[in-house]
C-alpha cells in the first residue's frame, strides 16, 4: 500500500461487530493479507474495476511466477499486466517474513516503453495486518526509484488505521472485507481507503479523498485461479 502503484495494482461502520456481517470484535486483520495467494506458485488472479467518472474499465491480471532474488532477498515474483498490456505492466517482489507479515521489497514497471525499478531499502513490512479494529500504526519507508540514468530517493511514512470488518457490495459481488484507511506523509492531504477481501487480500473497493472530493473504484469482476469469487 505504500504507493499509488501498490494501491492500484496490487489498494482500503460498524467494523468488527457481528451484527455488521463481519468478523469478531478484537480480531486482527491478518486474514485479509495476500498471504495465501502470494505463497502459491502458479497462482493467478484477475481484478477488473471501474473508477467514478472514468468510462474505461481497468483489468489487472496477476501471476505468481516463482521465487527469485531482489536486492539480496528471496522474493516471490508477481507479474501483473494491465488491460492486456495496452497500458503496460509491473512486477512485484514480495515475501512473508518469520513473523508472518507480508514484506514488499520493491517493484518494476514498464509503461509506454519506459522502465523503472523501485526498491524499498529497508524492505517495507506490512505490520498493519496485525492491528485490531480502531488501532493505528505508522510505518516508515525509504523508496529508491531508478529509471534510465536517474535515481531518486524518497523517505517518508504511512499511517494505517484498521477501521474494522465490513460486508461490502460492489458489481463483482458481496464480500467480507477488512477496511483500512491510510495517509502517506508525502501526500498529507489525501486520505486513502481500501476494503480488502477476507482470505484473498484483493481490493473489492478503494476510495481517495482529496480536499473533500472523493474518487471511488469498485471491482466489477474478480477471478482467482480461473474461478470467479
């Protein structure tokens, strides 16, 4: 979640209450991480979504192609293609650490024949999945972007709040989700919200609020290993 790329590729009220159709009060968000999909070599998943005010659908097809080395660490390589390659693609490098947290080492993108590589040094540990409803945590990052002959480094932090669990209905269906809100120190005026599907870690819905203007993205189709959720 630490960048717009992660939010779009890979993306967060009565949460935590059984009466609201979601989970047990006090339960962490660990079941809403992408752990099972990530650690299954050969797994495929596709998410098609639509954003308010934009007629064109966005489809991102992902595949866990194998284990590789990235910045000196063992990582699962996840290849993503957007709209059949028409608007480029990306490769994510992720793994699970000894504590069971999802770890992001970096990613590469290829858009309009421009290739860039982003490295998180140190790796970004997604400890927000250990939160219980109402809790927040701040995670620091150091993002190094290399493109052609240029290299830039951005340091900052992201503050995550696990709002709780919620049943969300979108065109793709109705899903039990974990709702997160977070703010990046590099974009303090933007509040991002994401509803991650329990057991899969895929975004059923996302929202971006800037100065009172909210843009919402909803899943219209979700397919995992060839089957619709």
